[in-house]
């Protein structure tokens, strides 16, 4: 029996890293905030279950990138929904963009985990026509 190791990265999200032990002289690295919790969440969802993967691409290092499903749940969407990951800008090109976008909006609204201190800032768009008129009026007054 041969052992084959394949690295699979969840597409469309940016997820904090879990702690990593010291390996082959490399120092151990501590977990990023919510990293260990995200790892446990995924383990709870997929271990000892049948899963399906949808491979989108491979990166330069040969890692597979795509979506992982367990019991018809997209793990990228589930992590975002739980506030354990956020949508990555590459998600806009993916087929699950709407699901990820909705999940992130819901997590922000509920202030789940990484969004607990999130305050949405509204940027008002200025009408360039009005700005030009205001500048013209100021110039005419002087």
C-alpha cells in the first residue's frame, strides 16, 4: 500500500491558520485568531463522512483549489457563515460568489466571531456635477 498526500485548499475564502507544530527543524507557529476554531469546525463537519470535492484549479505549488462538500454543505460557505473565514477577492470569479457574499453579510450582521467588532462604514458618493457647480459658484463670488 502506498500513501498519497494531496493538499486541497478551500476556494473563495481567506481563513485564519491554525497552530502548527515544529516539523523538521521548523519552529512551531501559533494560531491566528479563530484559526484553531476554524480547523475544529471543519473536522467536526467532515471527519468520518463522505465528502465531495469540486476542483477549480491548481496553484504553483501543485495544491488543488476548489470546494469541499459534506452532506450537501459547501465548507467555504459554512466557514464564512460562522464568522470563521471571510470571502477572498477571487470569490468574485467563482460560481459560489452569491452564496459566499450572502454568508459574509449575514455573519457581519450577526457579528459572529471575526466580525464581533465590525462596524459598517457608509461612504456617500458625491455627485461630480454638484461639486463642479459648487466650485463654479465659489469662483464667481470672488
